[in-house]
């Protein structure tokens, strides 16, 4: 008997085990058992040969139709061509041989076989050169494979040249014959409640299903494992963090937070008030808050963060606000300072009696300004410290860090959140993360399973709408002229506009890096050493529809200046500018000294200039759906309706064009983020936040298995409440350490 932890070599032999390791990083019995078939070939039902793509490594089930041979041109030997068919199309198997032609014997006419190789073309016909093959029908009786493929469904595994699908199947069978599967991670009650088969049966059923029913039962059960194990780990983690002590920072009736509320020039939306109250309560608790505040672009998350920070200041602590870009950090610093007025002028002329200080700390500060900022943070003089990645540097210290706010959380990795957290004395500050890229509930449950979630679903009253149109620049050049005309009209009316390009241009030349660090929205870290590099960028999307390099800010700006936008005051903004230039240009734009800002996606997140009403996005097909939604959120922030024009040369019927129309059709960020997620691979979704986690999800899809995930979370929470250390559930405890691996177990612990 072997257990899942044992190395594969003992069972299948060291040579085969080595190949598994090289091809798929399969080292143990358990790894092999989790190498699930990609699909199943129905016995007797041949592969649709028309579906094969050139360059792909395939395993096909086909029937031998003809074998011919001819001498090889000038050299000794022959070329054997075996034609196999699916009954409609055909595929050529080409073999070169200097010895006799044994293929006629090996591949008798009419035989069914599995053929495995890379699809190439020769004289316009698709072929596999020297494919591996195994016959599987009666004609091949005598080979052990006849028995192997007696079942109705033949598993087809992700395979390589050295390790064809049937060799994998064979190893799996060998393993299954001697396997001791161990304790079932799913408690019997759960299996009964959801009518799930046992683990041993499921493993056998997914690799060697007797029929569709059998396979489905196996998949249902194994999906449960994936959801349940992750949810149990998260439930343990929530429980542990709820038990940790943290400094309570309760609200104070006549503190800065209350004074701030009185200064607000607007009334809070119901959603803001509710989220604000929840956070205020969390902060008053003796264990750390971990809350995600998600809300539509423009829903007013910043005010909530400021109120929370002030509550902590009132309670004697400090708060840090981490922003993903220099531009956004500077804007937050300006707007928070402005919102606070005298409340934020501690120690300065005109400061209120009860007041604090707001300090900016970015990689862009000069030496003396930086020294002052560091001192403010370390001495506690600054109640609120706002900054970029520069905040994460080692020499940044706080007197008493009570709250960490991470804005546009999707731009950061978990590690960065943790670095900042560790700057608190006891390592346990309250944490509020904010994002305008809403995520479906189940994704939140899995990716951010340790966070409580508040959602702002409404926008402040009186927000004008934003109209979005797709502008087909290739087929209707006149439309693009009209776009520039619209900008001129808006400027004449005293409004402002953005023009966004995917690339900076200048030195970068065609095909080089886009602006910033290339993370786009959703990417994890990638910041430069000074922490200022994360200044947005176009996603490395498909090549420009027009087959030319994507449009660049430094090319388009002068062209507009001399052409259609001659009469307006243009400004240029991108990640390669010096930070103080960025700040100056943003300030001029905010003050109305610049009419039109030609920019990269440095303006993607958070930038708030209510007087800007129009946005033109060039080569719009280069951007992701959520990214476009974020960009569009820069307009329609004041009292005048917004207009967003998505300019593209993508063909009318193309997928890219479809995506743009989808963005134009709705302003609902939740809908769009779903669409965005559907178009990415699941691994990317999870990988963006937690590298490695995707390896644990093979069958489960977060978007389609919502009900199951919700059920699993409920069951997991109940179980952890009654058996926090899983002493009565050894199978589950083992599955957690297996499925999450040592790194991720550590990751779970750290948080
Ligand atoms: P986001 O949620 O996208 O970060 P912001 O916090 O930047 O949005 O808020 C967008 C704008 O709405 C800001 O100018 C802010 O002052 C304003 N705002 C916030 N809350 C309200 C409200 N309740 N009523 C009116 N305007 C508001
Ligand atoms: Mg914001």
C-alpha cells in the first residue's frame, strides 16, 4: 500500500517518476492523483480532427484508414504515411524509417488507436510526425491496453511528448491498485448532507469513470474538497485573528472625526453612513479590524477612510494611507488637507485647537522634506501619513500606528499590506482596504476570505450619468474628428477633458514596455525601488488592432496641439515624468489651468477632477474591461454629464469590439468585473492576489460554483467553531497542509 505523501518512484519506478517530475512537477502519489484528465474520449467516438490546431500537442482517438510508403528522396530509408480518420476528416501520421516498414503490421487498417504528437502541416495537410501511439480496440487484443480501455470513457490527460496520455493513465492505474487514500477530509455529515461520494471512489471516478454519471459524482465531490479545504483554512484564520488582541480605538463624541463630519459640504449617502458606522464599531473592538470596503467608482470611499483615520487619531493613534501611484497619493494629500481645513493644521498658524497633521511621504520628496516627513511619522506629530510604496521602506517608523488604509487594494500584493501592518508596535493595527474593482461574492470569499466586506452600491445623489460610445476609427474616420470637436465644445463651455493612450512613446520605441511597471489593474506588486514606479500602464493586451504600435502620449499630444486641439491648453502626464512635474501638472489640471490632459493610465485610479467631463480613450481595445470602467470613472464626477469615447480600430465583429460595446452598455462595475473575470483564466484571478493559491483549485470555478462555495463556507465555519484545531478531523487537517502547501500555510499563519 502507498499513501499520497510517498514519492511516485516507489510505485511507478524511478525512470517514469523522473519524467513526471520534469514534465509536470509531479513528485508524489498525491500530485499524480491531482493530475486530472483534461477531457474524456468516448469509446468508439473518434476525435473531431477538424478541431486540431497547428502547434498543439494533442492526443486523438482515430481509425487507421490507409498506410503508404515511398522511398526517401536521396537518402536511404522510407517515408511511411499513415492516414487516420475520424470518419469525416483525416490526419497524416508521418514516420521515417531506415529499417523495414513495420507500421503496416503495427497499424492494421480499421484499427482504433490513440495518437499523440504535435500538430504540424505539410503540403497543406495536417500531420503528426512520429507520433506515439497505442491501439485500443479488439484488433490489438493481447496488449494490456485492451483491458485498460474497456470502460466507456477514456481519460485524456494533459500530456507531453515524453509522457503521452496513456502512459499517464497506466501510472494512475498502477497507483490506484495499491493506494491507501487515508482519512477522508470531508466529515461524514457533510458528505451525507450533500450526497457526496467518498474520497477513494471520487479519485477512481475522475481517473477511470465507468460512465458520465460516475465521472460527475467524482467531480462534484472533488470540487467540494477544493472549496471546503480552503474555506476551513480561512475560517481558522478568521477565528485566530478575531482572538488576537489589538488596541481598541473607540469613537469620541467631540473629537476630530465629529468636527470633520460637521465640515462636510454634503450629506453622506445611506451606504456611506452604514459602512462608516460598521468601521467605527470595528475600530472600537479589542481585536484587529480586517475590512474590505468595495464600492463603485466615485461612490465616495475616501471620506469613509478619512473619518476612520480621524477616529484613530482621536484615540491617540496614527493612521497611514497607502496609495498605488504618486499621482493618487499627492491628490489624497491635497484633498484630505483641504477637507480637514484647520483640523489638519496642528502646530501651524490657523490650526484648530484640537487638530492633527497630515504628512505626505513619497519617493519624490527632496531630502529635507523627507527627513521632516519621517520625523513627523516617527514622533507621532503626524496623525495621518499618506504615501506610496515609499511608506513601506524600512526606515519609515510610526510612534503608534493604529490603522492602515490601503487604497485601490487590487494594485497591491498581500505582502505589501503585511509590511505596512508590521510597522505597528504590536504588529496588529486595524486594516481597511478599499477597491473600486468590485469582485463577485465568491471570489471575495476565496481571495479575501479573511476580510469582512462592506459595499457601497449607490453613488452620491445628483451624480450625472456618463454616456459611453465606441468610436470606430478605421471604418468611420469622420467619427474621430467629431470626438475632437466634442472636446473643443466642452472646453468652450469651461469643461475639461482627458485623452488616454496606451503608451508613453518617445524613447520607448515600438514594442517596448508600456508606461510604468506593466501591472495594469489587477496586477500585484512590481514597484520600483523608490516606490514611485507604480504609475499605471496599459494592460499588455492584444496587439493593436491596426497592426501598428499602440498610440503614444508623446506622439499624439503634439499632433493634437498642431491639429484638432490647436486652440486648447494641453498638458501631458505619464509615469516617466519627474514626480514634482506630475504633481504640478495634476495641480494645474485640477485648477483649470490645463484644459485637456493627454495621459497614460496614470489617471486610471482615483483621480478626482469634477470639472472634467469628457474622456477619449485611444486604442481602447488595449485595455481591460475593468480598467476602462475605472478610466471612465474620471468623468461625470461633477454636476455635468460625462462622455466617454472608446476609440478603436478593432474590426466590427471582433471580440475586442464586443468587449468595448459591453463596457459602453453598462455603468455597473459589478457586472463588468464579472465579465472581466470570465475572460481571464481562474489562475490569473487568484494569482493576482495570492500567488500560488491557484494550484489548489483545479475543478472549482469561482464564478460558476457560487452555491457550492457558499455552502462550503457555512459548513467550514461551523466545523471550525466546534473543533478549531481540527483534532477530531485529521483528514481535513492533512488536506489543508497538502492542498495549500508549506508556503501558503505560512501565508495563512502570517495573516
Ligand atoms: P471613490 O469611491 O471612487 O474613491 P471618492 O472618494 O474619490 O470616490 O469620491 C468621489 C467624489 O465624490 C469626491 O469629490 C467626493 O468629495 C465626493 N463625495 C463623496 N461623498 C459624497 C456625498 N455623500 N455627496 C456628494 N459628494 C460626495
Ligand atoms: Mg478612490
